[in-house]
C-alpha cells in the first residue's frame, strides 16, 4: 500500500471496475430489496441534498446486497418540464437568436431531445462520483417510450372513471413562463409591503351608526358612517371584487349585512355595486374586520366565493397585464351589477371589469393608478398625523409575497381552464394504507403531516402550458368537444368519429409530478406485467425529504394503489434538509452553497468565490459574500475524498432533523480514513508474507488482547446492524468509528506489538495475533463498506487473501468486497472476562500517562511503577499482563506493593480501588518545575482577569452580539479550568 491515503487515485478506478463488472445489478438470489431513486432533474447538478440522500440510499443498498438480498436500486431522471424548456430556450436564443415560437413545437422538441442526449447526463456522472451502486443497466427517463405509454394509460383510465376532468379553477400562475405551477415551485418570501385602507360607499348614500368597543365591552368610538372600510395589499384587484365579507359575530357591521356598497374605482357613472355578506373567513380583530372578496385573484377569497355563489371576475391576461379582451367596461359593469342583485348573468368569462384607461397596463402600474384615483376622490381612509394633518392611511408592513422559483417574478392567483385529478376517492385507500401499517413512516411523527395533508386535499391541477413534457392525450373538434384517448386513431374509434372530422390535440402537457407519481411501478415495465414488476414491487423503502411528502410521496401512494392494487413502498424514511454550519438554508442568493464535488476534489479560494458570486448583479452583495467566503475558507477547500464526505453525512443523519453541515466533522472523517489506511499498512507490514493461520490445522494461541478485540468486534457488529435496521445512520457510523479508532487502532494495534516483536513469544502466539489482526480488519472493512465503499474495497483487496476470504477468479463473486457476506455476530466469541481485563489494563496505562502529563515527565522516560490497595484479581491481572504494561506504558518495572504504608513519596492515580504509584525521587527537578508552574499560573491569572474585566463592562455585554459574549464566557471557563489544574499540580509537586 502507498504510504499516504490518496482517494483521488482509487475512486475512479474502482467505480469503473464495479460498473464494468455489472456489480450493481440484482443478483437474482435471495429476498428482494428495492429502492427507487427520487429522480433528479435531467437539467440538474449534484447538490448537498442529493449527496446526503444518495449516501443514505447507497448505504442501505450495499448493506442489503451484502446480506444476500436480491437488491435493485433503480436509477432514472425526471424530464423537468419547466427547467428543461427554460434551459433550451436560453440556449436557442444565445446561439441562434431564435425563440421556440420561431422553430415551432415539433422542431423545438427535437432541440430539447438533442440537448438531453448531449448534455443531460451531468448529474448521473456526479452520482457515480458519490460511489452510488445504482443499476445503470436499467436507467429510466420519465419521457422514454415505456414511461410515456404508462403515463398515457393512467391518464385515459382516470378520465374514463371521471377522476380526471377539465375545469376552470384558481391556480398559481407564472406570468413570465406563462404556465400554471405547483405550490412546490412557489417561494414565499417576506418583503417590504404596504396595506392601503379604502372606503366602499354604501349604495344610495345610506348611513349607519358605527360602534367600536374595547375588550371590556366599553364603547370607545361611536360615529355615523356612509361607507364600510377595507384594507388591501393589492389595490388593483379591487376592480374584480364580488362582495365585501364580515364575520357573522361582528356587531359593528350587523346593520349592513345584505346591503350593497360601491367599489370606489372606475368611471363614476358606471360605479359597480357589490353585496355585503357574512362568512367565517374574516377576522374581526384584524384591520377593519371587513374583507373584500376577489375570488379570481386570491385563494382564500376563491373559497369564500365558492361558498357564497359570488361571481369570479378575471382581471388579467396570461402575462399579468390588465385584460384588453371581452366586453366593454360599461357593458361588463352592467352585468356585474345585475349579478350583485342576485340575477343570473350566465358565463362571466367575457365580463371585463377593467376600465378602458387601465386596459393593457402591467398589474403594478395599474395598482398605482388605482391608488391615485381613489385618493384624489377622497375615498382613502385617513388618519391625523402628529402635525394634525389628515393623510391617507397606508401601513408599511412585511408581507409574504409568492415568487416563481425559476422565473423570480411575483406569482398571480389566476382563474383558468386546466386539467384536474379529483382526489377524494384516491385519497381514502392512501390514508388507510398508512393507518393500517401497510406503509410505515420513519420517524413516525411524519405520519401526522401526511394525514393532515391527505384529509384536507384540493383537486390536483395536472396541466402545464409548456411544450416539453407528456402532452395531454385529448383531442378537440371545431366545436370544442373533447375526446380523450391514447392517440388520435383511438379517439376516432372510441367515439365513432368520421375520418374527415378535424381534430387538434390539447396544447398543454402534464405536470411532472403526475408522471413521477408512477415512478415505482412504471420503471419496472407497467402496464406490462413484467418479471421485474412481479419481483421488485412493492419496493422496500423510499428515502425522501419531508418537503415533498405531499407533492410526491402521497401522490405515488394514491396512483400506485389505484393501478397496481398494492402500496408503492413499505417504509418511508424521511430525512431532514442539509443546511450550512449556522443552520441557514443553502441558496445561491445567500452565497452559502457548498458543492459536494468541491468537498471531494477540493477547490481554491478564488474558484470558490467566483462560483458563489460570478453571476451576481449586485456588487455590494457579491462583495459581502466574497468576504464571508474568504473568512470561512481562507485557503479554499482541501480535497477530502468521497468516503470522508459520505461518512460525514451519515454521522449527522439523525431521523428527520435538519443537519448543520459541519466542515470540522468533514476534516475529522478524512483523518478517520487516514487512520484506517495507516492501521491497514501496519497490519500488512506485520502479516504479509507471514503465517496468518490459514491452514486448518495450524495451532494458534490467542492473547488477552486478541480475545478482547474479537469480542468487541462482535458487539460492534450487533450495534451497527441494529442501527441500520432502525435507520439510525448516525449511531451506526459512531459505533464503527469508536471501534476502529478508539479500540482497534489506539489499543489493539499497540497491544499486538509486544507479541509480534517479542523474540521469546511462541510461534502459536505470533500466529494467533497475526490471524486476529487480519481477520478483525477484514471483517471491519466489510462492516464499513456500505458507508465508505472506495477505501474499504482498496484495502480489502490486500487484506482478504491474508484472512482467507479472497476468491480471485470466481465469476460473479469473491473478487470484490461488495459481494462479501455481511458480518454475522458470533455470541460464542463474546468474552466478557477479556473485556474486563483489558479495561483494567487500559486503566493502568492511562493512569501512568496522566501522571506523566501532570508531572511534566517525558513520554519516553522509563518509569518504575507500584500497584497497591487492590484486590486479588488486580494482582492476577498484573501477573498476566506485565509484558503489555511494560511495553505500552514504557516502564522499567511494575510490581505489587504489599504494604501501602511502605510507599515512597509518589504521584498517584486510582484504577477502581487500586492505587497506581509512580515514585518521584530523581524523576523531576522540584524547584525548576515549581518555577515553571508559577509562570504558567501567572499567565493564566492575567488572561482570567482580562476576560472578567471585559464581561463586567455593561457596555460590552449590552452591545456585543450574544454569540460574542458567549464566546468570551466559554474562554473564561476554559482558562479557569486550566488554572485549577495548574494549582493542583503545584500542590502535588510542592509536597514531594
């Protein structure tokens, strides 16, 4: 083995070999174990969430494969409708100066496929860098032919059962992309906003007595009003109001219920009247307690309008500009006024309540004109300011604004014709599957989140106004009649349509969540009843983040139960999100994103800053991000290798909680990889070419240390296996880490030296220790392999022949650690006596080392040690282990002192009730050591006084950030602890 561990030299070599040898395919033997990868977007690149999630899935897959399961980790990518179309449109504009409309639909789709075939595999190559043992021979794509057939089949069958329908409903609309989008594609961002207060005059100049009371029922305001006031953050939508709503219990407005009020905008001669109604939605304690209801432009208002049969007036076009189509304003206002009086005016689609001067304006430009017009007319609510001047009441406040996650424009609730899935009937069996335990969430508390969503479902909008995606299998004739079928020919046959009847296919495509909802069974060949479907479905476990439990997990459960009659998976392991070291969400706008490939390969500071700020348009923000990056990574990021990154993820993979990614842990686990590498080099140097007891009749003698490490290995195997069964990857990685670092490397390797290097040790003893060295290491490598695949494969190839577990040349098995059996616990080798004896041995060695440190005695200086006041078992342990103690504690001698009263002046440590004594005569220069300690004590006292003075300054503690104050308190505590230790050392030495 090379002297130093260099992951970059082994990772690509081993992955290429595994893939070439088809190691990732199912074995065809054993009980099936299946995981479906949550399909990453074909446009995507590997981010920290992917790397974390894929590490968990690969750990489970490799572990089950080693357990002899018939393991399939199904790979595939999602066609990512919006993201892919945007990417190719930008590419087309940059390279050819054309839009998709210039090409036409068919030629543009050809361009997308061309891009996909040339550049759409970046993330799959990055997945390989993470060591993922995905079955690449079965790679799927949500737009491949087989998947396309499955999607069409599901759509048609749901439509035939009236579970898919076309209707006009409110959706999230992206005015930049001109398509409906899902809630998951909406980012709600807190921004600076305003709340305007306006008066809606009562019809006919009516008045009423407005009475406001405090919480005790005392009247605090009584006045006559001829209006009802509302507050809004979106004045432009007032044009589409259908009513004003108040709560049924709100006594202030009881006289107004059932009356009409006037919308205070538009031509005066055509002012529109709307009714004042009651509904549970308004909060009497918020604002004026009265709420305008604009059902076509607000989701809450939409629900109120549906309950109260209020017309929905659409004000905007697909680009969020004020409408220019439909009837004139005068004709529209007339119809709307009739509707307010309860008349049936039929379809309101042609009603355009935007006054002519505002038509065609952007919504925000229209907003400003509406505000100015109302204010000029004196219909803004006013408040007297400190100078006694009446001014319009406009509150500056933080509001949650919805933005498109890709377009970054404000999303508009928009009333439009879309295709929907009626989910009520689909949800019932999906709820029951979790209630009766057919599907189990880990951790279990996520079942509550699942139930809360599933019991309050809205019909699912599945159409998108894009060109790239699964085109909706519906055809229209000139009269607008719709015919749903798998293709046009089937539509004609199914509905007995004449051959000369012109049909046009629906222009929309399906939401990508619809196609990915079929992922577990469509990737296995459904609707064909394939052997893979029979073998690997239902899948064993789904690994996912909590943020898509509704968008993906719930929809997979509904659709899979509907079309296969079974659940899609038996367990759902829900992990948290990967955040930065301060707990902030990683985002490009914050400049705190970490690229897992950079953590693996390393990146210079300049390259990292360019990555984080390269496309940023705001110089000040870019500068702040650069400064923060320089502070956090002054030397850039060093290479750590894949195994160290994987182990870091697993160490932080507590069930369900978000993780703060810790660069310190990453450094620590790179050191752990080095530790295992160096330990393996020691084993090979002492075992390669030597007798390791492979012969069946070779006599061996096991030392206490041999028996102890074998025993501890069995206990570690049990711990790791149990933790993986429970999805406690943090516990599994910690148990393995403690065994490798603290027991095998720090103790057992040292305990092996007295046997291997002792010329008087028997051949049987040497053979026993060599066999234990290699067999424990080989088993440990198998135990570690699911978590750190590259390092373990590289070392195992060298160690396995010495342990007798390497069968080079055996086809399909034996030549890779991947297909070795998972370690099984052998209770017969658990030796509690050896464990107790070694703990005693370690206690004595640590006691001697502590005395050396306290008394400032050189680690290499041989000592004479006395043991006293112990039990008979302590005497026996001393007799059995003098060779180990002398070697590891660097002793000239160690003996039992019968009478404690005869002990010379010594430094003392306790091991249980036994005393460990190191006589101090001639070991140290008492005066020199006391002088040294006096200087150290004085130095610590000055540090303590300085910190105490700072913390007693109220100006500092009041103004400094809490984290800075806490850091100073921690420094004080550390200095005080060091001072106490120095004082104790001085007292001991002064007593010598």
